[in-house]
C-alpha cells in the first residue's frame, strides 16, 4: 500500500488531521469511498478495526473501489469540514466512524444529496444517511460473566470514555453479566473524557488497581490499560481488537469489531445501485461482534463464557431482559420483558448495582 | 506498597514529562525565543526513543536517541527562526504539526511492538523503607533526572554568569548585542537545550509512562508544558510546583471517580487545568516580580545590524 501524506490541517483542538490516499483512479466508474477516523489507524483498538474493514473492502472489491481516510479527526466543527472535504473530493460513499460525528454527518449529507453516508453508532438517519451499529454490549455481557468468575476481590474497574449510550450500554451489560454469577459484584467506573490518551488511560488503570480492583475493562481505544494490568499482574479485557500481544498473560478475551463484511456489502450496494438508507444494529448473530480467544482462565470459566456466547448468538439470551431495576431502584423491565432497540440505543441510566453516578 | 506510595508514584510519573519539557522551554523563552513546537519535539523524542530502545534492547540508548532527536528537530526551528528570522509562532506551530506527522510515519512499523521499559532503581534496604522508600529510592531514572534538571536550571539561570547573559539576551537583545554578547549563538544553544529536554520528556512517555509506541501518544502534553512556563512566570521552582500540582489533581480526580463521589466527570477532567492555572496565577500575582521575570524580547526576531 502506498501511503501518501497529502496535507496537514490545524485542528481547533490542535489535533492533527492527515489525509492518506491509496491507489490512483483509472476508470471513471471506480467507486470512491471515504472514511473519517476518530483516532490513528495504529491505535490497535477502535480505529484500527475500522481500518482493517477498509483494507478488507479494498482486497475483496479490488479495482472497483478506491478508498481514502482522514485520521484523528476531532468531533465537532473539524469533523464537518473533514467530511465535506471527502465529499468534495468525489467520494460517493463516506463512512463516519464515531458517535460524535452524528450531527456533522447529517449536516454535510444535506449539502451532498448524491453522496451516500454511513454513520457508525449514532441514531439519526436521512434519505442518504444510514446508521450502522454493533451490539458490543453482547460481548460486554460475556465479559461480565468472566469477570465475576475470575475476580477474587469481587470488584472490576471500568475505564469509560464519554457517558454516551454506547458506553453506558456496555457498563450495564457488563454489570448484568457479572451479577448473573455474583449478585454482589461491584464495578468501579472512571471516565477518561477522551477516546484516546494512552497516558491518562494508564493513570486511570493504575488508580483502579490501587483501589483494589483485580479485573480491568476499558471502553477507550489505546492498549495502555492492558499494559498496566500486565505490570500489576491482574487480568483485563481488550477493547475493539485483539490486544493479546500487549498482555499475553493478562487478556481474558476482547470484543473484536468485525466491520469488513458490512463495508463490503454497502460498497457493493452503491455500485449496483441498490443502496438504501437503513438503521442496522447487529451483533454476535450477524458476525459483527466477535470474541477474541478466551485465554488465561480455567476451563470451567472458559466453558461458561462459550455457553453464554452461544446463547446470545442463538438469541436465547438477551442481556437486557427483566426483571431489571434501574440504579435508583425504580423498575425498568418486568420479568421476561426485553428492552427494545430504541431504549438500548438511547440508554442514559445505570442498572442497579453500578457504583457510580452517571454524569450528564 | 501502600495506597499513599502508589498515588505519589503515579503522580510523579504523570508530572515528570511536563516538568522536563517545561524546563527546556523555560530556558528557550528566557533567551527570548518562543518555541511552540514542544509537542512536536516531544513526540519525535517518544518515537525515536522507542525505536532505538526496541532495536537495541537498551532503554538507555533509547533515552540518548530521544534527546538527540529532540535536539536535532529543534535545530530545524533554530535555523528557520534564528538564521532566517521567520515568525516564531508560525514556525513553532509548523514544527508541532511536522513532528506529529513525521513521528507517525517513522513509527508506523513500531506500532504494536512490545516496548522496552526503563526499570525503576532498587537499592537494597532503602527502597523497602516503609512509606517513603519507594518514593525516594525506587523510581525510574528519568524522575531523578527531572529533579536534578530543576536544580540545575534554577542554579544556572540565577547563580551563574552564563545564566545572566542568557537572561540579558531574552530581556533586550539589542542591548546585549551592543555589549558584544553573541545573541544568535546563545539562542541556538537555548533552542537546542529546549529540544533535548522535550526529547527527554518524550522518552519518558514511551519508555516509562506507557512503554509502547502509538501515534499521537503525547496527547497535548507539550501544550500543557508550554502553558506551565507562562503561568509559572518563568521561574523553575514554580514550574516544578505547577507540574506536580497538575499531576496530583489529574490523579486525584481519577481516584475520586473510582471512589464514586458523584461529581460530574467532565468537571473532574477540567479540574487539573483549572486548579493549576488558579494556583499559579495566585502565586504570581505580584506584578512587579512577574514583570521582572518576563523576558521582554520574547518572540521577537533578532536581526543584527552590521
């Protein structure tokens, strides 16, 4: 792959955006596909997986597509400018891969009715804007089950990025999974207020370990927490991609976001003209949520984890099934009732047992 | 290890890169040059330090490489602003952007490789001393370097003739030049020192703080260091106080969150910035002293008349 740094732009937050283009257009019919990333593709987490999906698309569709990505684009005004830049550059399909790009995507989409947009993890759609989301929380539930089995202290540490539904879903599902094994299980939450700051994520992990947690799970994008967990000889879960390299004796498993097949399907749809705006929310069943190998745990825990995963995949187990109470003690779901997708996608409350106050 | 020790050690690790980079910038600014490229030099130090350590297996060689890389990178800034008299603000910003981009390219093949950690020192008996043993005798070498550096910079600036000359260049380059002081040469040396320090701070990031290489891993620490210099009104010990205050509030708020005290996390995350600014503004409120300490030629290009 030829990587070319084509331009640098000063971002309002003094972040840096670099544009890398791959391939050169030969045929006019070639579909140009653009991607906006929140972090660098080398984060080995969230953005890395999206980039893997992009590469997979290039590999499978070959000459039919030409992809471009903008990395480390801050959410907010910069995002809007960057998305517009991709649209102006002739990209006919643009993937914006972070929750915070939602409003910017909608805004730019209004200006470019002939360009198709795909926004990850949001909830606003339009004629030319689709939303695709992954049921990461299914993986989080499995992790909760493992955590409750593996933790001697009965307390896990959870490093969150921002208190948005996607992250809150994860904390709740993790808690419910843990409670299914140990009703008294505790989760300590630290918000880093950043998706990617290795130093701060490491500090948060250290603070959690110092306060007695013996399992760490993260919803931020760097591998720093995994590294701290390794140093302190406790266990941890990876985030977004398989981080086993950073904690060969530490990682229990990791939720691996498998975007490739979806990206290929959508690019094909644009090429053959069948693209329609939709709102999909897929998980283990569809293969969007994949679990990294279950490692560093006894066989019985591994077996339980695999069984839980199988039940979720088959639909037999839905993590958000009643009877469930909210953190304040009020009833959320009656026995046997399951949460609908709308509630899940806008989740802004904790379930009973989470030891944190949700910032608003 | 007690909770107290653990917290102090974490604070020291968080404060050290800020302290080192800010001390370097202090010398640069005291010579009358404003180098906004700290973030860029820091990240170049981080990637070079990681790469050298990874290839040789020695964290110390990584450290040396980082210092050299930071200094070499700053030389580019020096050439542009001192020899060619370009605008310092614009050149510094460009240096940061270039550093972030170049480090990402250099580091591409090092992403995801296990890092080499610079081990903490261990002295039989002393390090095991309860409560303070690990804090005084069990930290990483760069921590001790940062403390020595603070002492050295304070001594140099205010107790040596060379320090006085440096300050005179920063206060009034025309007068200094008239007295026969080699303004440009002194500024070059100051810029190189600043670059070396930023490189060292970068090495701390990729060899001690988070021993791995990831793009953009400095995450704005260079900017915080720059701000510290100004808020500490160009005084080395205040920079130390500021860096540690920033580190302490950062770590403190993380612990407070883990305890679940229920203060909005956004406010908590802003707290280190707020607290540091307020405290440093308060201790610097003596106008006369602040004026004395402000390098009046700061940011102005110097072109010697022949």
